[in-house]
C-alpha cells in the first residue's frame, strides 16, 4: 500500500510539472515559433534541453523556499499520513485549476496556483487544529516575500520591456526588426537573436520553475521513504565530523543567552515543541528557545558523534534526526531574519552551523532533477500551439514583431535569473505576457482589451480560487481518511 501511495504521489508531482510545461514553458518557445526562427519541433526540443540544463544546474534554493511556506507542524509531524494528505491536496488543487483555466484559455500562472493552494492548506490546518489560531498555519513572512515577487515581477516585465524597446528604436535603425513576421524565416542575425533569448528564457525557467517540482518531489520522498531520503546519504565522514565539532562549539554560544545556569548536558524535554511553536508566525523568542536550541544541538552532536556515516544511523531514527536538524536550522534562520543574532559574539559560528545543517537535509538527487525536466519538456510539446497564438497575436492589437519578441524574452530571462538568485518563485507566463504588452504600448500598437481583461481576471481569480480548492481538498481528504480509519477500527 505504501508503494501505491508513493507511485500516486510521484505521478501527481510529475503531472503538475507536465501541466506547468504547457502553461509556462511553452512561453519560452512562443516567439521563435511565431517568428519562424525555428520549426516547432526543433524549438520545443531545444527548449527542453535548455530547461533540463537549468534544472540540473539549479541551486535548490527556490525548491526549499516553496516547502518553507507549508505549516511547520506538518513538516515535522510524526504522522506521515497527515503530511501526505497535505502534499496530495496541494498538488490536486493546483492541477485542477491549471487544467480548468487551460481548457478555458485563461493565461494563468502555475506558480500562482501553487502558492494559493499552499495558503488554503495552511489555513485549513489551523482552522481544524484545536491548538492553533487560524493565522498560524501560514508562514506569513515568507509568504509576503513570495507574493511581493509575484506582484512586482509582471510590473518589471511591462516597464522593462517598454523602456528597452524605446531605447532599441532610438539606437537601432534596422527597419526589418520592427516588422511583423512573414511565412519565411527572418535573416540570420534576427534568428540568432531570437534563438539566443529563447535559450536564456528556457534555461532560466528550468532553474526557477523546475525547482518547485523538485521541492515537492523531495517532500513526497521524505514523507513516504524517510529511511532513504530524510538525510543526504552522500554526506562525507569529514563533513559529519565537522558538523559534530561545530554543534559542540555552538552550544556555549546558545547557553550564553540563558540567564542563570546552562543546561549542563541535560536535554530539555520540550525542545521540539518549543522550536515548532517558535517557527509559527506568532512564535515569540524567550529563554526556552535558546535552551531548546542548545538541547537539540547537544542531541544532534551526540547522535552524529557515534556515526561516521548516515547509513550507521538506524533507519527508524533518521527521520527524527532530520526533524531535529530542520528545527535548529530554521530557528537560527528566523533569529537571523529578526536580527536577534546581532549581539552575539559568535554570530558567524551559528550561521556556519546552520549552513552545515542545511547541507544534510536540503539536497536533490540527480534523478529527481531529470524527472522534473522531462515532465516540463513533455508538457511543452503538448501546449505550445495555443500559447504561440496568444503571445503572437492576442496580446497586442498588431502582430508581434521581431524586436518585441526578443526584448520581452530578454526581460523575462533577466527577471527570472534575478529571482532565482534571491530564492524567489516567479511566473514566466506573467512576466513574458507583461513584457509583450509593455513593448506594444511603447510601440503605440495598443493592447487588446479582451486579452488584458483575461490576464487580469486570471491573475485576480487564481489566488482566491486556489485557496478555496486547497482548503476544501485538504479538509475533505482528512475527513475521508478519518472515516475510513474508523470503519477499519
């Protein structure tokens, strides 16, 4: 039964990335196909290869920033069934909205729908819990960062493309750049320019959007196969020994924040629950947090000191040590963000300690990257036709010209790469569509009002609808599992 759930969950992750492929990735090939710079088959295959390279070379920062949006109590829960329901509800609600809007022809963002679903599940978890306030189910600080990036990135696309188009028209007097495509392929220079920007957007898309699928895939694997994926089994004995030494060095620094006596090698019984509550949005810093950090660090060091390899740790204990590492690392991150480490003499030691901890749990196997990249590429092959027509003819009142296509993709690539550097998820669909609209306005071509309405409608509806879908799917699934368990009992 466990492997059946595993197969179903992995299929949902692949399905989400497949849908993401024909929603978002197809934007990367739209301009080269519409301008006849590349034949559709070549364009899609080339984009798929570039997406693959983007996924493979990605840092994983965006992947784990998506996971960080989920309720912390579900991420560290000992009840794997509840965590699994969370992931399945998240993916199901996002896929339902993505497929529905694709069928209706609404240009929505897969990223937007994913964030909405996470919000809905977080709120549902809080409402259904007797211990939490309704606002405790969402990491609002991280959510604020993500929502701001989703809001600002289309504005950057619009304004950046408009400004760049005006500059290009002033500096480059080559008239054929500003003409609508014909059935024949453009000149070699124009083709090279468009293929280059397509390459950049495809690579950037893989490095950003691909990470969302990787993060969700790793979450599924950790929940269902904790003995294999809870810890990075490729961590070297030297790295483990260094982590043990750093954890022991960190304990006196943490204890220095405790008034009175230190823990004196005594473990603090409530350390996990204290850190879990602190990581919630309303969590407050007090002495127990420092005491819990010291206690958990002592426990981590004690377990790892007798293990030169993670394989030496009993399979049943690996998920527990992962939870300890997750709580300590994320607590240090929250303290750093709140500037509570500023007065510590050994601030750099704690940050280095956090970074070493992260390396043991924040990893993505190569086969996961390949799987996600193939799903993205396959989706692109299915969905490119509809996207090409929308991008080329349905945004502006005049057909897209060569310069507009190249500039919109250049701005899209730059925005995605910048967001990737800061670990923020953004929408390729929104940035590229806004970039084309900006270039149309700069060219005084105008924007089609119907398309603009659809873009705004999709943008406004996606978040609330996916919140409701996530909330409803998670609640219904929990109720169904509870009823099924009672029936078996």
